[in-house]
């Protein structure tokens, strides 16, 4: 693999269908599964694509293809939220990611990276580290904008076009996983979170933020107006969908109580060993 972006993650790339190892062809135009060569994925302008349009569920397609159309205006569009809610969302999110533990040589996966804003925020906070940031999204339009921004900033970030609930990575690959702004509308939130925890290393850190107003704001006229204008703000944080392999679960609100933030950690190797036999026993009894 000569593409410096992909070579950064060559060791953890896996076929999303069967988890076989993936290799690039000599022209670097596709990735092929070494376990089943009929599993082949095109690389378009440096971005491997693991999903075809017709494979996307109607619920996900409803949201994602809109982003394809509006990707160029996305960063400016965020400011409309600012005016309406009386906040500075970019500033709020930059502050809200200060607790993400990005260390030397960490591998950080930004899920639904969009135009790459979370990665830019984390890079700014951790300029001294040599960690690897990876961005994935289902909107190729958003990924193209992110790619251009990273090129302009001379940052090497592998970007992949993929579903969030069927990731092309090996188990236990990332030290940190971040996600902002998409989970509320994902078609299958429990399956998606299970997949995220699969690719997270033991003790790895998970950070999630999306629209959703606090219980206090819910009781006010302002809260009612916000929920009335945009139903996404009435949604509850997806705590009940978090898989059992997590610990230190923390819920906070930001941006004047209009967005939630969940942080947690995957169990340690030792803790996971304790969870595992129980599950086997449980399955055997069923
Ligand atoms: C509001 S934007 C947030 C972008 C970025 N995380 C940020 O905070 O600026 C939501 C992003 O989620 C992506 N998205 C929505 N549904 C998705 C899905 N099912 N799989 C992958 N990405 C998805 C969209 O394409 C879009 O880029
Ligand atoms: Zn395969």
C-alpha cells in the first residue's frame, strides 16, 4: 500500500463482510479481501468505498444523501443553529472534546466525521502527539469536503466511505472513538453502538454528542419551542442502547443545555474476561 493515508491503517483494515485481510491492487484502485476475492472495494480519489448506494437502508439514505447535496455549505450552515439557539456550536464542541484522552501514538476514529471538524478540534488540542486520526462517513460529499480541508491543512487523515454499523476494521483497533451529530437518526442504534465497541480497544474511550435537550430545559417554554421547531432536540440520549461492555458512563449537556454528551470506556481486558464466560453460559442455557 503506497497511499500514505491508507498505509497508516493497513494493519487494522478488514473486510466488512467477512473480516478477511484487505490488500490494495497494484494500481491502488481497489481493496480486495484475502479470504474471499469476490469482496472487492473501489478506492475513488484516495477514499475506499465499502458501501453501495443501493445497500443503504431507506432510513439512513433519507438523512445521508441530503448531506451529499449540501456538503459544501455544511460548515456555514452550522452557524444557523448558533443564531437560533444563541450558542457558538463549534466553540462548544471544541470545549466538550477537551476530555478526550488523545495520547502519543493513539489511534482515533471519528465516526460520521462529516467535514472533519472533530478531528480538526482534537488536532488543535493535541498538536504535540503523533496520533493517527481516521474519519469515516456514509456521505461521499461530506468526505470530499473533509479531504480537501485536510489537504489544505497538510494533514494526513485516512478517510473511508462506510456504514457506521459495519466497519472495515479489526476488533480492538482504536484507543479512542468520537462521534458527533448523527447518532439520533441512525437506523439501528443498538447494532451501531455494538459495532463501535467491537473496534474499540479494551479501556478505550468513547465520546458521543448530538442534539437533545436537558431535563431542566424540557420543562421550560424555551425547551418546548426548541423541540417543537426541530424534533431531534426532543430525543433522549441513547443510554439505554449502550452495550454492556462499557464502564464509567457519564452524561452531560452543553450548548445551553441543547446537546448531550456521553463519555464512557470499554471494559479492561481483565473485566472483559469476567463478562465473557457468563455470556457463554447464558447462551448455552437458552
Ligand atoms: C450533522 S453531521 C456531523 C458531522 C461532524 N461529525 C460534525 O460534528 O461536524 C452528521 C454526519 O453524519 C453522517 N451520517 C448520518 N448517518 C450516517 C450513517 N448511517 N452512517 C455514517 N454516517 C452517517 C452524515 O453523512 C453527516 O456527515
Ligand atoms: Zn471478505
